[in-house]
């Protein structure tokens, strides 16, 4: 036995002695020895598995295991190990051991990085949280992005609880070391760590953080500049409007990054625009921010233009109506007319939010001509995005202007050859109805609904079924009975099970919209007729519909209309029908009077218990027991 094994074995014996003493005095405190290696595992074989220390001993041993899954399990249980060791031994033994073990596969290192953020109570609280920084610093150097991100998240957690006076002695030097390392991964981690550390830092350290961050914004490595661009919005939020001079330094960093020669850096500057718009005063926004935002929106790379289009709605909300109308409107118009469909698509999807901050005259003069062009756009994606957003213009224009200018656009979209375009308009019918009234839409609406209901793609049919209750509430009971009621019954016979299932749910939702009296007159009789179909699948769907309708109907309809048919179905020649009848009877029994259950339901189920089919017998017995 070498010296290391002897030492670990000695520590393990110490662990057993302390545990025995703890049990002898009925103490809940358990002390565990130092982290062991293979000797720990060998000593473990002589240990009584009933010993309360045994699970912790196993976890300690697995930290040094050759098997990845065992090491990962142990790493995820570091909190239990630390709780058993106590705060002093965790700080003095466990944390140094972890620091020396930061050379493992990426999955285990990621788990370790996540767990370290939860270890503050185990090292003695906020006053000792800095002892967790050394292993996190090592993890910030790892090449795998997921590991570094997890380490930064834990670093942020510790920074939040670390007392302010410890930031200058522990956190600031750590980030400074990361910033000065030669390998780019450490500088990437430093850029992501600065914003959170800045909040707790004192004045001298804050300027130091800004100097470090400025250096990272001009780093030779694109990955570092990209990390700086990603972190700059958080730094701007940490600085806030209360530090105007520091905010100007952030503006300068933004300008530097927005002129970067890498598209991957410039596209992240769109989010920086939003953060600065929230922090700067309106005059400074117009003077310093908007020219740079315009340059990003007109960049030669479509990905950069896409990034600006994606945040434009948020940017307009931050800047307000005046700046949106005077400065943002031309930018937005240009994005809607972009040569790339990806840019036009994301710009179109933001239309309702952007135009909500503009006046009706500007919308009609500048943007409706573009909408009329997009109706015929060659890209389905662009038309789908516009159809999903264009309805939001109606509340801004009001009823008269919507009827005059927007109604033809809505009707044009309803005639689009792409089913998703039509579906996006129909899904927002309720919003249109509150402004223009359904009478103006119904003439063109019905053909579009019928086409979607018969679309070859079953997912399109499924989508329109889900919108039917919403349409029913908007169209009214008379229009629904005349035009759409038969369509709902047709779906019950669809050759796709998911459609039949959705159609069954649709019946109960329609009952909730129009009431049980309407359902008893218009839906229940048709379901009863459906059961008489020769195809057993139709009869199965009828039973499923009965079960769904039973949940929303009262005792009278259940007893006089539904129950007689279900009792008749107990004699169906198809076993699958019969055992579904047993399930249906069980559901009905929960809503029927006890007398009806005793005199009608139970005798029927008792008879089915003698059925020749084993499945029918099983479900009948189960239903009878439930009754």
C-alpha cells in the first residue's frame, strides 16, 4: 500500500469512529473523512451498508471513479457531500479537490459548474462565498461553450451574494486575470462576467471594469468581440440613466462594435440599441443612437438587417410615438421592402406593434401600399407573417378607415393559395369582427373555411377545427347552424384519427359556446344518427362524442336520449365497440342518478362481464367496480 492509499484508509477509519461516536450520543451531526480514492472503495467493502454514512461514502468514492456516469452522479450530489463534511472541511478540502479536478469531460464539467452556484450555504454563507471562485475560474477557461456559460451563471450567483468589500479583493482580480489571459475563452468569459460584477463594485473598480470591457470590444479575436456585443446590453442596464458619463462610454463601445468587420458581431448590436434607447434621454437617442441604428438597418449583410427588424417593435416602444413617426418609419418601410425574404418576413411579423405607435394618415400613405404589394409576395413565409400581423392595424385606423382600406386586404388574404395565410386571418376573426362586424366578412369567409376544412394536409384541417368555437362565437348561432354545423359533423368521419378526436372535442366546446339546449337540438340527434352507420369507426366516434357531450349536458338529456343508445350499443357485434361502451357507461354513471345507475347501468355492465371477449369483460368489470 502506498502512502496516499494509507492516508485515505486512515481517514476512512477516522470517519467510522466519528460516526460511531455520533450515534452513541444520538447526535444528528455526522462527520465524514477526506475525499478518498481507490482505497476508500476498498475500505467501503468492509463497511456495514446500514451505516448512515454509506451513501455519502459511495458518492465520495465515485468522485474518483473511472466511469463517467458515476462521476457525474457524484458531482450532481456535491451538496450532500458538503453537508456531511461541514463548512470548514468543504472549504479546506472539498473545494481544493474540485479545483484540481477541473480536467474532465465536458458533461461532467458542465454539471460541476452548475452545482458550484448552489454551494454558497455549504461553504459558510456569503462571507466565505469567495472560496468557490477558484474552481469557477478554471471552468471559465474551458473550450466548451456550454461549460463556460454554466460557470458564468454560477459566477453571477456568487457575485450577487458576495459582500461589496470582497469584490475588490476577490472578484475584480479574477475578472482581470481572465481578461489578460492569452487564450480567447478566458476573455470571452471575462466579457460576460463584467456586467454583473459592475453592479456590486465600488467606484475605482467600476472604471476598471469599463476599461477591461473597452479593451475586449477591440479584441483581435472575433469571438471576444461577439461576447462583448452580447454582454453590452446588460452592462448598459447595470449603468443606467444615473451615470450619464459612463453611459457615454457605453455609447462609444456600441459605435465601435456596430462598425465591426464581422457580421456576427454587428447583428448583436441591435439588442444594444434597445438597451441604450431605454437608458438615454430622448434628445440623445435622436442625436447619437438613431443614425447608428439606421446604418445597422441598411447594412450590406441581410443577417444584420434581420437583427434590426427583429427588435424594431421593442425599439419603437422604448422611443415613443414622436420618434417612431419621424425617424423609425422610414427605416421600417425600407425593411418591409428589403430584397431578402427573411428580412421582409420578420419585418412584416412586427407590423401590428410598430404601426400601433403611428397615426392613421401615416399608415395609410406610407405602409398600406407596401401591404398591398406583400399580398402578392413570391415568398409564402412573408405572406404568412403579414397575415398574422396585419389585423393589428385595424384598431389604430378605426371602423370606417378599416372598412375602406383594410377590408379588401383581409379578403385578399382569405383567397390566398397558401392555407397558413388564410388560417392566420381566420384565427384573428374575433378582432376583425369587433371593428367591422361579421356581415362584411361572412361572404368571403365561408369559402375560405370550407377550403381549409377540406385541405389535403390533415394538420391544416386540425387547425381550422381548433378555431371553430372562436368563429362560432363571432358568427352567431344562426350563421353557424346554416353554414358550418354540417361541416363539424363531417369531421367526425375523417380518415385521420387526430381529426376525429379534435372533432369530438369541438362538439363539447360548441356546447359551451351556444348552450346545452342548442346542443340537445342540433348536435345530440346527429350523433345518435352517426351511431347507426355500418362502419364501426363511425360508431366508435359516436361513442367518443357521447362521452364528451355527457360532460356538459344535464341529467335529463343523459337519461332520456344518450343512455338508451349506449345500452343498445352493449350488443354491438364489434368487441372494440363493446368495451368502449363499458368505458362510456362508467363515465355516464358519474353523472346519472343513483337509481338509474342501479336499475340500468349496473345490470348492463353485469351482463357484459360474461362477454366472450376478454377485453370487454375486463373493462366491464372495471366499470362495474367504479360504479
